[in-house]
């Protein structure tokens, strides 16, 4: 997303409904200078971003950093080299979070599962109201989201306090209200050891997710 589109989505969520000019202007005023966006698109290296994070935290009172997606930092690298780089980045981020007293949110792409389910098997699952957690099949058809599917998963599991997967099912044969459901799956919780799924629903009128 461009900074403009990102801002529009944030403001829509802040306002609690679809985009309208008046609501947009009011929400922008309330949002004020609480958000700082870095626009380097795909041309971004970790050393540069690390310097920006340190500067923002120490000079601009930034308390939360969002990196979406972290795989942009390893574009063009072979899988082995990318995992090595992500391991170092994850360790650096953990140290930065502690040293600068900030929280860092990392967004990752998932590796595609190598399995699949037949239409008949999926239909049986759907008949028993099971739409996610369907095992080794594509994520968009309700496949399991596992910790080891995260890009740089070993580094993430070692350095991050919490790992959350987003599960859903976009099968066009399902009713719209089911396709608008998602489940936040707690995969790793180093501090408390929790393991849970939390259902959320996307409301197309408000553009917001609400807990079920």
C-alpha cells in the first residue's frame, strides 16, 4: 500500500465506517501526529530501517513500530540467505524493543502448504461447521496456520514474545457471512504459554473487525 491508501484505511478504521469526506477530515484531525509512516516501498535495507527506528524512538517519542511485511527486507535473496538475514533482524528487533522501551509488530507472509483436500472432504468438514483448521491444505481454503510456516520461522519463535496466525476460508461455495470470519490463532506465547483461537468478524459497513 502507498502511504495515502494506508492512511485512508487507518482513518476509516478510526472513524468506524466506510470512507466519507467529512468523517475522514475529522478522523485525520484526531489522529493528528500520532502516526509516522516510512515510504521506501520495496527498496529498503535493514541497516537503514534500524537507524530510522532508533531515531524515531529517541527523537520522536515513537512507542510502537509496525513492519509490514518483514520479508520486504530480504527481497531477491535465496531462501537460505533470507532465513539467515531474518534471524539476525529478529534478534536485533528484540534488542531494540528492550533497549528503546518500544513494542514491535512484525507482519509475515506464510509459506504455502504442500497438501490439499478434495471437494468431498471439504464438504464434510463444512457440514459439521468446521471452516478452518482443516489440516494440510491452502490457507485460503481453511488450512492450518503453523508457526513453522512463517518466513524466518525459527528466528521468530526464538526472538518474538508472541506469534499470532490469521486463519480464514475464502471458498466461494461458502456463505458470505462465513467468508467474512477470521480466527486469530495464538501459536507461540513465550511469557504465558497460551494457545487459543479467537473468532473475529469483518463488518463491510464499518470496515472493522469485531470479536465474536
